[in-house]
C-alpha cells in the first residue's frame, strides 16, 4: 500500500479512533469523523468545549486509527495535532462542510475548531499480518 492507497482508505472509512493522553496520563480514545486530507495534512473538527481540546493543548501527540473489520485491515497515523490558525483554510473547510455545520446543535457553530495532524509515522496492516510503514 502506498500513500495514495492510504488516502483512499481514509476517505472510504471516514470514521476513525483518535487517541490522546488525559490529564491523569491515561489514554483517551474516541471516534471522530476524519476523512479530509490536503497535501500532507489530515483535518478534523471538534467543539472548543470538549475534553480533547485541553488534552491536545497539554500534549499534542496523537494516534489515529481507521479500521475495516470485514477484511482485518487498519491504517494508523501518529503525529502532532494543532489548531488550524490560517483563517483562509478554516473558511474553505467550513464552506466545504456546510452540511456538518448546519447539523450542529443550535449555537455551537462558533465553538467549532478545526485541527490538523501532520503525520510522522503511517502504518498499515492488510489482513492478519504485521504492520508495514508507509512513506508519507
């Protein structure tokens, strides 16, 4: 599997598990919708009032895993997550994801935060085999 295959896999699966470190040093894992890849960057959004925002500020290193149980496959990405500060990128993302924003609870739109992950390590397991690293 190469980088383009990994991107196609991510876009196909869409929902991933995001692992952060909690304030007690323990892992925190939650599902997120993450299928946006632009260049070398992965994007996801969250609300500013969630625990993960504080966890990412304290320790930006994350691991994200997408899986297809039917074929025993996984893609795993490790790297730092950071808020997107480029307002043009944020506005472009909001325009491309207007339906998501419209489905948020009333009043929460302004709390939406866009994050980026810059992969440092990408691993793939297709079937019941050991992980292989993919050049990103």
